[in-house]
C-alpha cells in the first residue's frame, strides 16, 4: 500500500513537472505567412542593412507580420513583459540591423533550449526586414 501511494505521488510530480516545462517553453510555434509581394525585390543574398528602413509599405507589412509571429513573446507594440527582449531598445542603424537579422535568421538557443525559433528560411528576408522597419518606428533610447 505504501509503495502504491509513493508511486502515485511520484507520477503526479513527474506529470506536473512536464506540464510546467511545456507552459514555460515556446511549444509548437507555427509561423504565419507574410505577403511581401508589394515590397521591392531585394534578391536572395541576405543583406546586412535594412533596405526597407522608412518605407511606409514595409512598415505596414512589418507591423502585421510582427503581430502574427513575434508579439506572443516580445509583446504587443514590441513592449516585452520580460519573457523575451524588449525590441523597442534594439539599437538603430547597421549594428542593430545585423543583430536583428542574425536572430531572425537563426533564432537563439542555449544549452539545448530554444529561446527563439529561427524564422529566416520560413518567412524570408523581405518579411524580416519589413518587421525590422516597423520595429524602428517603436524605438526608444
């Protein structure tokens, strides 16, 4: 009887721990497609500088793309609640562009844990730069 109770308590603890891990992880994040056909073509080679900076159409597309693909972790209007970096403070200019596009392309993982999934191959360069163009409008120094 004692063994059965210990087994039941142990099973419950394992189940609770696995559920907590699932709640804290990103889970299955399904990227939402972004229609970038209205944006000028920029080729297939990844650029180091945002070609859409200040482009009103890109900013509108980037706002929608961010809301569908980034807001769940980085917060509405790029204002993070602490789970992921607050992208309003992302550096402007080429150094900020390079940091952003590296993370967008390859994501972020440490010690086997995925903190941000890679979006580069899934959403493409045009969508990434459109999101960055929108983020520039949210910048706070």
